[in-house]
């Protein structure tokens, strides 16, 4: 009993590598080979593509799955135990620094800027003379 094909790429991650015979080869209306050549070429394409892919999947697939599983485990471990705690410390320290800098700006720069604004607000410029 043949089971129906399951969708092994439900999220469309590798849709860019789908290549049917018609995606690779096309004959225009004015230039066409014999039907038997076209159909035999199509069978050769599918057979070589499927056999080669299955051969590589059998001999390399398990090793690659192990390798990528290890890589994703390492990335997950790195984020759980290193990156996320480091970012949390950074956020905590930055919020403390933000309060310090905010107080300094409010106590020192704000009165200074306000004073400069009052000094320069009384300056008036008048244009005199002719344009020319």
C-alpha cells in the first residue's frame, strides 16, 4: 500500500530549489524535437535527479542532520545561558545610567541652556541699508 506524499516543507522554506523539468527546459513553438526525444529527456531528468538526491540523502543526510542538530543546540544553549542574561544585565545597567545621566542633564545642562536662552532672547537684529 502506497501512502500519500506528506508535505515535508509546509512552511515553504526551500521553495526556491524546486525545479521541474519544465522549469529548466522549454522548446518554443518554432523549434521542437521529436516527442520521443522530449519525453525520454524528461524521464532521464527525473530519474537522474531523484537517484542522485536519494543517494546523497542516504549517505550524507544523517550526518548533516546530526551536524545541524548540534549547531542549533549550541545556538539555543548560547542564547539561554549567555546572550539573554548578558542582554538583561545590559538593560539593567543602561536603565541605571539613564537615570544618572537624566539627573545630570536636569541639574546642570537644563539651567545652563535656560540661562543662555534668556541671554540670547534679548538680542534683536535690524537690517538697514539698501538692497542692491
